[in-house]
């Protein structure tokens, strides 16, 4: 085939031509992958070919070597590894040659493809000459600027793709030398300098050894700081991005450079172009993040080390805060209409909030004069900036420090919701929501809201919720946090009861507003409604909540009448159905909590019909919310739910096998638990289908790993529910559990996510074993005797000297040891006789600060003692 013509045809406006060409390319790739790569790399490297065909050749090459999905990515890696070395060499040579092309698109594509090949080969010690070849390009006396630029781009992409441990230190040194030389002001070409700065950004993770060397670090920092002052704005921006990254990676080494960096960032924030100024402010936000993280670690460990906390923010405070306050005055005229907007004012306010969290009370005296001096000025910019400053410092300082200020300004802020300027009203509404979030806690004895001012607060909020959509959304947030303050507050929450009807009506009207193109306002209204329901006193408001349920079901029914003429219509319908199912779920949970089953049974048929209709929609988001609502209905209706199972179980099994939308699968697993709780042994006729789906899930390589621990716990729920009838699943379940147990000890634990996952997996295995053992306790317990040794060995391995173990794992493991002894009794007497482990473990647990763990351990000791004397 003429590859050029096929590549051009694949971009044709004619659908038939395009489809035929795409099919030809697909067949070429499948039938002769090595030749496919070779042909495309030649196309990409040929300067006589059209830019369009070369661009697509680069995209196809890149997509042949990498994929987002980890399983496909591994397949692609193996496919490349299996290509004939001679062809791979030709492809690499073509790619390296293309770096010198006069066509920018071709150079960039080649840089990216080289990085994808490097990502496969360098970790396995392949392509050792790549770095040498790239560095040669930089040192050629007659190297064209376009070659240097493409080479630096390529070095940056390679560093982005591989890990620091994949390169030898001498290679890192050579890369950094080339990159820093490219940044130097003696390099006349601005494109080369920009590529060099971006390459340094990607190479910083590799430079740890170099940063530990004072001379090398000084030189790198000198070049970065000089580059931050060059005349080209895009290069200055890239240099500040490097400083941001250095602040994150090398915080401990920053001290000698902080005065210089402050001067650079301060100047940039005040007078530079916005993209540069944003990065200058981001530097200080990053330093705050680092210091907050270190303060939290010290608090958790109880050990404060001054050697790892340099108090940069505290030292810079007198100069830093005025700089940030100045940025707040640089608002844009329409920023209140777009929550996605990010400008210097937003950035400065965010940084000010982080500074407040870092230095806490010390920020207040530095910000209050600015607030007092600007809050009443005629210019809206001043009023909005003062309000924004106030809201930014509400998290961090102590309640004692903030209380008099908030009390003094509270009425003023409530009245500012009537300001003539939309920006000011928008920021005021957001400030009120933050006041309610941080300074409204009736249960702890402090709240800015009192019985005396509550009527006025409610009046203001219900008036302001009718304001423009952007203000209305913030008011929803204020109502949300106002209500949340009364959650779990017992009788105190009765103060909301007189206003509940008005608040619910206002939120329903807000959800219906037609003047907002943005679905966020509707979502905020329903989320706030959920919080209002959760915090209401059900004993005082049952009739109103039941009426609300009727209204929500009516609205859900109306969604099926929406005219669908586009994908946008379909998405809006799905989003609305998901929100309404969410409200129904919260109402069901609330009514269940007061055991008013009859109120739910009256509507249960109508609800189930509507929820099942929702399943006919394609959106996984809706499936998830409808499934959660059905779980709540099952929990609320108990044994009566059995009449829905003949129809519902098909959808449940579909949900359990939804590998693509794994959240739906995970929710479906949770619903199985709700159904077991509701139906007890009436669930038996549906267990074959459910267990088959769960066991398939466990053995699937496609399913996201986060779903597997809940599945194991769910199997324990089923076993506990159906008791001796679980016998037929034992031959399939026990090998799965043993495989999961082995996985716990085969896992690499390089990061917090892996530790958390290992803990989840261990806990769920214990819960599964506990459920099975308790289910067989009164009959057929002998079925578990052959597995007792492995189970006991697993619990010993998990609970013995494991510093990374979570306390919930300990509780589940100790309880499972008790269930093992309780269910199998004298059959496993020898296991306990031959082991000292359990007595040591239980002795430690009996000394625990956790009362529940002490009680469980005491019960287990008693059970084991009975077994040993039996």
C-alpha cells in the first residue's frame, strides 16, 4: 500500500474514505506489526512527505507503544520487546534522524515516540546509547537550533516517562549539564532556552545527588533564578515552574536562596504578566503545602524536629502577606460568572488561605487592617478583596482568635448579601458558607449562629438563594454547612424545625431554575437538601419528609418524559435522575433510622418501579445512585423486599459484572450485603447467580482492584446469612481466599496507597473467614477443619510484628481468631496448644486504649480457654 495516501485518507472529510483507510491501517498493524512500525518511522522521518501524513504517523507510532489501560499497556510493551532487534534499530535510527527535521510537528512527534520507546527499554537496560546520542546533538559545533530544541524536548519527555533509578548517575550528570547549558543566557535561541527549562523541570526528580552537592546546587539555582528574569515571558514562566517543583522536592535545601527567590516572586506577582505571576504565587503555596504537611506529621508522631521545618512562611510573613493582599485587588470583571476561572486574584486568595493554615493566629493582625480599610470603600474591587481576604483566613487561626472578629463582622456580612455588586455578593455568600463550616459547632458549645440571630440568618439565606445562579450556588453551600452544624446534635437541631418547610421549598425551587445553564446549581441544591434531611429531627418532621419523598418520586417520574434530541439532553436526564435517586436514598435512610417502616412500605412499589426504569438508562452514574437507593430500600423494608427480587436480581447480577464502571460494581456488592441483611435466608434462591458473579469478579484481571476487598467481605455476609447452605460454595471460595491471602504477602509496599490496600485486603479476608465460620458454627463446622491451619497461619503472619498494620485489621483478625475457636472448638485444640502467638497478641490487645478491642480480646481469651480445657 502507499502509506502516505492511506494516512492522508484516514484524515479525509469523507466518512467512507476515512473508515476504509482506518481499517487498512488496523489490518496492517495486526498482520505485520514490525513492518508497520518501520514504515511509519520512515514516513515520519521523510521531509519530502506531507506534514499531515507525518503527524498521523507519529500519533500511530506513539499509540502503538503506550495505552492508558494497564493491561493493554503491558501487551504493547511485550509486543515491542518481541520485534526483531534489527527492525527496532532501524525504527530508532529513523526517529533520532527526525529530531533534525525542519518541520516542528515531525520533531515533536519523534521526541514523544523516542520517549515511549525509552520507557520500555531503559528500565531493562536497553538502548544504552540513547542518552549519548542525544547529548551528541547538543555538543555538535554546527548543531542547528531546531535540532537542539528537539533534543532537549526529547530529554524532557524521556525524564517524564522513566524513573530516577533507571539512569546511572553519570548519565544524569550529563543530562543536567546539557540542559543547564541550554538554559544559559549565552544560548541565543529562545526556543532552545525554553525547551531547556522545560527539560530541567522534568529532570529535577533525577537530580537528588546533584542537589546534595552544594557547588552543583548553587550553579543550578543561579541559572534558574537568572532565567526567571530573562526577557521572554514564556521562559520566565517555565523558570518559575522549576522553582515551584524545587520547593516541593528540595524544600530542605532552599534556605540559602530564599531571599533571592522572595525578591523574584514578589516582583513577578506585582508587575509581571499573569501567567508568570501565577507561578510566582504558586511557589509560596507550595512552600505552605510542604510546611503544613510537616506540621501535621509532627502532630501525629508527637515529635517536632526544627531540622525538617525551616519556617520560611513565618519568616517571610511581614512582606509576603502585603504582596498577597495586593493580588486580591486584581479581579477580572466577569470572574464571578465562571467558577473555573483562575487568575492572580484567585491564586493570591488561595495562597493567603494556605498561609493562614501554616502560621495560624499570626496572620490575623496582618490581614485585619486591610479588611477594615477596604470593606466599605465605594469601589467594588476593594469591598470584594476585603471580603475574600476575610474568608481566606477562616481556616487556621484558633476559634478564640477568630470569634470576636466574626461576631463583630457577622451582621455586616449578612447585610453585604444585598450589595449592589454581584462579585461582592458572590464572595460574601462564599464567606458565610466558610463561617458556618469552621465556626458553627453547637455541639462543642461554640457557634456564630445563636437562637437570637437564627431567624435573620435564615431570612437572609432564603432571600439570597433567589439571587443570580453563581450567588445562589454559594448560598446552597452556606445552608449546607449551617445544617451540618446540627448533625448529630440531638435535640439542639430542633431549632431548624420551624424553618424546614421554607428551606425545602426554596431548595426545590432552586433546583428547578431555568436561568442557569450550569447543572452545578441544580446539583448543589439537591446535595444541600440531602444535608437538611440528614440533620432534621425525624420525630418532629416525619410527615414533611414523607411529603418530600412523594415530590422526589414525582420528579423522578417526570425525567422519563424529557425529550432526548442530543447527547447533552441524555446527560442532563442522567444527571437529574442520579441526583433524585440520591435524595430518595437519604430519605429512606432517615425514615429507617426511626423505624417508621409503614411510611416506606406505602411507597415501596412505586419507588422500585421507578428505580428499575432508571436502569434502562445507559449512564453508569445513574446506575450507581439507583443501586444505592435500592440498597437503602431493601434495608428499610426488610423481608418484604423479597417480592422485588425476581425482577431486580437480573439488574443486580449485571451490576456485579460491570467491570467497565467499577464504581457500579462496588455499589452492587454493597447492595448484596443490604439484601442479605433484609431477606435473611429468603435470599437463598438468588445465591447461585450472586456467588457466581462475585467469584468471576475475584478472578477477573479487568476489574479494578479496589472492588475486590468489599467482595470478600460480602462473601462473608452471604455465608453468615445462609449458614449451612453455603457448603456448595466452599470448594470455590476457599481457594480464592487463600489466593488473596498469598497476594497480601507478595505485594510490594512502596507507598501509602499500597499499605492501605494491603490493610483493606487483610481485613476483608478476616471478615470473609469470620462470616463463613459463624455460618457453619451450629452445623457442618467440620467442613472448615481442613482449612484451619492455613487460616491460623495467615492471621499470625498478618498480626505479628506488622508496623504498617491498621487497627481495624487487628480488630477483624482478633475477632476472626475468636470465631475460629468458637466454631471449630476441640477440633483445633492442637493449633492453640502449639502456638504462643495468640496469647501474646491477646495480652497486648487487652492493654489497648480501644475499649472495643479490649472487649473482643477478652471474649476471645475466654473462648480459647474453653477450647483448651475441653
